[in-house]
C-alpha cells in the first residue's frame, strides 16, 4: 500500500479526481468540466480514464490503493452505490454508478453522497479531528448534512440520512423547495433561495442600494452578488443574508435538540459571507438553546477549503 | 445470574419498581405514589427500600442481577447519572441520582432519561425487535424521542439527544413551550399544549359540542376529554387532535430527513386517540415524504403498553 487515497468528486459543473495522502493533502489533481455535455456512459469512460491517468502518472499501481471513493450530489443508495436521483447531472436516474465504475477496477469502489464525503473529510482531516461525533452542514446551492456518530458516517437505511435541508421550518411558507414542499430549510436559506428572498424583500418595499444593471436577471442573484451588497452596506442584501443565517441557526438548533453533538462544522459557498453570517447563525442558535446547553458545543467553519469534495471522496476509502 | 432485570421508573405522580425477565415480561412490580410529597433524600431511601424488597421477596440476591436501571423524566447527564433538570419532581436540580443510588448497591446503577429507556425497551422487546436502527417518539404530556443507532441508544454528548419536542416547527408561532421558546413541536402538539390549542380554536369562532361544565378549567383540557369529543363528533376536539397529528407528522418527517430510519415507533398517552390520530400523522408524513422514500419506513404504535417506562428502565441493564 502507498498510503495514498484516490477520490472523485462528480459535480454539476466540474469533476475533480485527486490523490491525497494520509493527512488529507492533495498530491495530484485532475480537474475537468468536459463531462457537462456528455451522456452517462461517456462520463464514466472519461472519469475512468482520468483515474487511470492519475494513478499511472504518479508511478502507482491500482493495487497500491485501498479503493476509489466517489462523491456525487443527490440521493445515493449507499449499499449498492446507485444514484437514485441527482439534480446536478443530466440523466443518472436510478443509475448504478458503483457497478459501472467497479467493472473497470479490481479495488473496491465506494460511492456516497457528496455531503457525506465532505463530512468524513472534515472528520478525518479538518475541524472534526479528535471528536467521536459531529455534524457537518453544507450551506451552498442546497443544504445538506453529514452525520458522524461513534467515529463513523451514519447514513440511515437508504443512505439519505442528513437530508436536513428538506426538514421543514416554516410549514405555512409561500416559498417552495426544489423537492416540491413548502417551508423546507432549503427554501429559506440556500443558494437556490436567494433570488426569492431578494424579491420578497423588494416586494415588501425595501430599497436596494446594489446598482444592479437594468437587465439583471433575478434568478442569477448569487451569494457573490449579495456579498458585494453586504460589504457596501446594501440593506436588502444584508437582510437576505441575515434571514438565511436566522433559518440556518434554527436548523442547527433543531439538529442540536435531536442529536446533541459536541461539534457542528459549517461548509459550503455561503459561509464566504463571513463573520456577519456566522454570527447571525450562532446568535440565533444560542438564543434558542440558552440554558439547555450543558456541555460545550462548538459551531465552526470547515477547515478544509476549496477541495473539500474530492478530499472527502478519497476519505471514503480510508477505513 | 438470574436472567432477571430490575428497573425503576421515577415519574412525577407515580414510581414503579419491577423485575422483568429476558423477554421483557414483568414478573413482579411495586407501584407507589408515596414519593410525591417527600424530599430528595427520602425518595431515595424509599426507592432503595422498594428495590431491596422486590429483590428479597423474589428469593433473589443483589449479585444475581446485572444492575439496576433507572429511568427519569428530564435532562439527564448520562455519563454520571446527574439529573440536570426535571419538571416532574420537586427539587432534583443538578442532583447526583446515580451516585446516591450507587452508594446503596454493589451492582452497577444506570440512570437515563425515561424516553431513552422506553426506546430501548421498545427496541429490545417491542416493535423494534430485529431492527438495527429506529426512533421511538413519545407523544404524551411532553414530546421526546429515543434514538437507536447501530443497535445502541444514541445519547449525544450530554445525554440529551432526542429532545426532539424542542425542535422548532413554527418560528413565528404565538404558542410558547415550557422551555420558553416559541413554536417548538411541543408547543403545538403535546398534552401540555391541548388547552392552548382548544382555546385558539374557540377564539377563531369554532363552536364545540362538548358539553363542558360552566366551571370547567381550561388548563385541565386533557387527552381523555378530547377523545370523548372526537368520539362524539365535536368539531373543535377533532380539529385539535388533527392539528396535533399534523405537527407530529411534520416532526416525524423532519426526523426522517435527518436520520432516514427504517422504523419510527410512537408511544405515549396521546396515541390513545387511535386511528384517526395515527392516520393524520401518517398522511402528513407521507404527503411530505412522497417520492423521497426509497426503502420502506414503518410508522407504528408501541407494542409495549402500560409499563413501558419500567420495562425500558430494566432494559438499561441488559447489555
């Protein structure tokens, strides 16, 4: 064995294939967007080629790796590595991803949800080091969680445990989630919700000082644009970010009451909103939790930045 | 060893001490309400006496039991068996219950939250037999959960995991929970909430056909009274029960998204509302979960009735 680990992160706009060492450091990486317009079989072929390339160009043999870990967004049935649904990629409905990859390799292929993989990466190499239990929460285009219990990922019966973004925090809400329900945490706080949240504030009569171009398409309202707004003091951007933080805080509080973890780690793009956002999340959490916190609970930002997905995917092969 | 197990269930109005066999069947039980007006030390003395009595009158020796399991409502710090707070008993704040009992016995004393104990009982002897993971939810005066993961109780860092009744399902609610927050599941669905829910319906102009006596004190509105109302077709009672069922359904759905368990078992007094209530819970759950359920999830009623508390307490000593 080489003490190296191979991970594949399959995302909607980019794929990464990397080799990491036992400290979670990336030694080599292939980054590609070439899969976007390909069909399922062609994507598999391309990624298998990339895996073989990264193995060979590092003077490794397949048998020198404990396995290949693959993280993919969506509902993944862990026991057989089938993608049940994914909104990130065209096709791939009830698609036997593990079986397809496995047919090309003699070492085990492990397929898991990308957030689970990130949680494991965070637990092995990041803020979770030394803890037995933790929850990793990503606040990004969507919202999801990965739950570590007793030093292991807890995946539930299908593998969809941690689909925390679909927990309902406002049953009477007018905001609809991608799942079709109203009032999911995701409908109130994630990247996909930002255009709706911004429009809602404008409809309430709030005035934005963001000089959006006249042809600005509201569906493109993003975390980056709002970050600019926050930095320049735009009241609407600030309120949207605060509202997202409030709902994430409520969600973390609910996780606390259910799981009583010693650590919650936040990752995902919206954490780039920085201290203002994190403070809103934490103040909401501690205002609710008050005197019901008897042992320290740490709420912190991911220590693995940038390549958390592919590092987590590789971490799937560690045990 | 005798293959017998000793449990103590300390409740606000009654205490039970029982011996059960390896199938969870009660062989002998002492039931008492004599603790209600006693102070902490006197309650301990009385219960220690009861335990000694049940041991001796069954021709057992203390050393023939693996331990003594004690279930108690409230926030229990599992690692040292301290009652942090309990609303059921006077006093007992930061009270070292395990230490106090342990000083009287040579076999291990285990103290846990009563809902955790019930969850374990249900897992060992009831609807949970044969499952590796399950969630037990009690809907009673309050609402709580006990979580079995990988064949063990998951207690969290303090021991307060499963305090699911305090998860927030209506952040903007005018209904306040005993914890002081608004919009907790408990504020919308448990026994304590019934007077508020009933009054809310009356204020909305609904007419009750329950012939409540003119001097009826609304704070005494109970599950039993509402059950009469349901059976006789009172629209207000029916709506209150349906509303409780709706919120419990939302809560179970949130648990499903977070934990993806194969089984949820419902216990507690309000399940006596019967099929109408269970069907409302289930229909709310499955309307929300729809096509996100990929493996069967069973939602069922506790198979351990009546003495679930003391059977669960004894089950704490099984492993």
